[in-house]
């Protein structure tokens, strides 16, 4: 092993950071530049690898112009060129594979992407994840052979032999974490750990500070506010006094919200489409794809302060290319109305994201957020904390959208208004991590190093309360299934390596036949072990199902048991059913809660 490597396996973009293991004088984190096609026949090494896969049409390109330095071209193109093709043939581009990986209602190993494309050959979210990681591995190993890491580099420098940390959203469900691990191991990556993205962002800030303990107050909270290309995530990390030392612990995680820069690009496209219609011009589907791609690039330049406005040109089609071309301008006022006011409009602490009444039928697809107000989602997250609504002392911005100071200012203005509303007059301080698109991979690389004992570690406990489903004792009614009850078996905040036991009221374990055990979670409830509650879809999400026969034989038997739960250090939850009358008789149910 020669390097610690951190990978931000992003919804929209991926990146890689690394540092040396052996050299004490060379522990500086470096950004790895990933080789990728940027246009036909042109390969470049870039800090960012767009998480896009493009399926060329048969005969569209010769194999030579799609060839990568380490070998022949495959059935799809990954990276910058794939991203650029989205404006020309978006239906042939796989995007948001990571969001599909955590879509619990589908078979994540079934070929469904590019979604609704009509292509004959499709890949699964799992295969897309393998492909992106494989591209990064092959690029690294090509550089080993090419001498980038020194002429003496041997197989010990190859990607598979390094210590690797891959980041995942804190809100990823157990199956998505498990599939991410499986994808990496399929490529031969064994010395591997997973890290939640908000923690990686904070590690990036820690890595850039020599005296971070002097910069954080005791008994304060850090809000990690992450808005990327496709998702929005919130996490809270507390700074606590532990035996005279400042310790960091992740204490709360919000839902995985499918809302981000892609929504803003679509909103800008619709806005500009209406502008064109007002002038009597109607762009076709191909021109609209181009309009959205150009709007995204113009948005980034205007929000970044590079330009005040930009003209977008849509090429014509058919025999009169010039006559059918169109031109429309995007300026600061458009961004103010569509992005700042539309997605970051001010709200009160009591505002909640709106939910629409759903149709009886719903098209298959991702579970996109129904309310586009990012600040309402943030207010909802803060209001669901055990201590009630509390404005955090610090905020750490993460994600590509917050490269814009205008968007940061909109969030800060709202937080300040919430502080006044709740009578909290403390100052809210921004923790800066430098280059936001690269912060998560840098934090992951730093964590890979500190996990060996070289620095501060953020303690992680259960981010959710966990519940086991029970069948209620009810009289039979024709056509009606028995109601589901829930028993809390692990409270939010239970640290890994800890255990809890509930003996107050026995449950009856069904043995002698194959039965189903259903595990649920809630990111907001703070129930004690043994709390019994009715199930409702708004508060609880089913995350795992286990089918098992607990006792051999044909006779069904009901055995009174009490429950004991252990959250292991390797990220699994072991649930023990212990017989009331014979404590030495017990059954173990193992559910994967967090893979590491």
C-alpha cells in the first residue's frame, strides 16, 4: 500500500484525492486528474469526472475516436464527452445512477438505464456504479504504467492495492450502501471503507485547519448543507466536551431529497422556452435539450459573477438551418426570479414542504421532491430535532451549487431570520472548505489517513431510530390485512459497539414455518427502546426484509421472547430474540444497517 485514496462517487460529478502513506514529509492531499474523452478523439485529464455514461448509436463514431489510453473503446463513454452529448442526444445518456441505486422500489441490478430511452441494450444502476469506479481504476493504473507516480512504481502502486474510502449520502439505505461496497469489491478493491458525504465535507474543513479546536465552541452544532446537481442533503454534527477534549459526532441526518441543480436547469429551460414562445418561436425537442445544457453553463457563469448575461443560440434543423435557428438571452434578473426566488425563497420556521395529492397511477421513475423550496426542506429538518427547532452555530456549505455566494447568502439570510424568530441572537458562522466540488473527495482522502489513528475522527452513531414490524392481534375481517405495529429496537444515537435490551413486555415469536421480519426506520423520531407505535407511511420507511424459519419442524409455535439489539462496529444490527423462560435459548436476526 502506497496511498490513501478518497473517492467522491457523486450523483452528477465524481472526483478523487490521494496522499502518500510512507512519506511523513509528503502527507499533503493531492487531486487526481482522471483521464477521459472530452470530444471525438481527444482525451484530457481533469479534476472532475462527470458521472454520465453515453451509449453511442451504431456507426455514430469510429472506434478509434472513442479509444482511451488504456485500451479499446467500450459500449459506452464515461465523463466529460458523455456529459456534452446530453444536449444532443439526452435519451442516450445515463445520469443520476447514484439516485437510482438508492431507489428501494426497483431491482437495482436490472437493466433500466438510460431510463425510458427505448434502447435495446440497457444497464442497471449497479452496473453504472461499477463502470464509473472501473474507469477511475483504469485511469489510475494507466498512470502507474506511464510513470506518473515515478519510474520505480510497481504493482504495489496499483489502484487495487491502496486504502480507499468511497463516500455515500448519509441518507443512503442499507441496500444502497451494500451495493456500493459490492461494486467496489467486484473490481478487486478490498481495503475499503464507506464514509458519509457530510462527514467527508467536514473532514475537508478539518484538514485545512491547524487549530480547529480553537475555532469551534463547545456544545455547538454544525449544519452541513449540501446542494449538488441532483440532490439536497442535510446533516447535523455536534461539538461536545468529552473529558476535557472537544469531540465531534454526527447526530442527525435528513432525507435523501432529489432536488438540486438539475431542477434549476429544467426551470430555466422552461422559462426561456416561454420567452421564445412570446416572440413566436417554438423550439423542438432536440433544441430544448440544447437549451437546457446551455442554460446550465450560463447559470454557473452568471451565479459565479463571470458575466451579467449570456446569449444562447439554438441551431436549426432541416434544409434551412439558418432560418430555423433561435436566440434567447439569460440574464441576472432571470436567475433572480427562477433560481433564487424559486428555490431559495424565504420562509418561516413553521413552513413545511408541500405534498401534492398523488394520482391513482404513477409513472415509474425516481422519487423526486414534490416541493422545490430548498429552505422549506431545511426548516422541516431543523424542526424535527429532539431539542426542537434550533438554528445551528455553524454552517458548512457543500455541493456544486454553493460555489455561488448569492445562494450562500440566501441561506444565511433565512437562517438569520429564523434566529430572530426563535429569539436566538448568536452569530451564525460559515466554515469554508475551499473548492466545493472537490471538498468531499479531499475529506475522504483525509479520513482514509486519520482512520489509521493519525488525527481527529468524527464519531458516528445511528442516524435513525429503528423499528421491527409486528402483527397486531385482531379479529379477522374479509379482505382486510391485519394492521402493522412497530416496536423501537434501536434508538437514534446508539453508538456502534453498543447494545440495548427490552424486557418489559414479551412478544411472541413465530417458529416452525418461514416467516417475514420487517425492519423500518425514522430519521426524526426519538423513541426509547420498546416504544410501541402504529405504522404510518409519513414517518417510517421500510428498509429491510428478512425471511427465515427459526425452528425446524412442521408445528407452528408461539414462544414468548424479549428483544436485545446490538449495533456492531462493522455496521450491522444484530437483533436477538431471547426466550423468556429459557434465557440460553435465543435466535439471532442480522440486518445490515451501515456497511463500512
